């Protein structure tokens, strides 16, 4: 029972982080493009 609470909290935290990332992409598109380029160059 306790484990399902941790999994749900983790999923909520991940969802909130994803929404924050998308929101920041709308606020500063040049920074997000630079970040995406850096991540692609590392692979």
C-alpha cells in the first residue's frame, strides 16, 4: 500500500516537471533550442 503512494507521488512530480519544462519552452524558446542542440550533440 505504501509503495503505491510513493509511485503516485513520483508520477505527479514527473508530470509537474514536464509541465514546467513546456512552460519554460514557451517563455524562452531560444534557450530551449540551445539546450536541445546541446543534448543532441552529446549523443
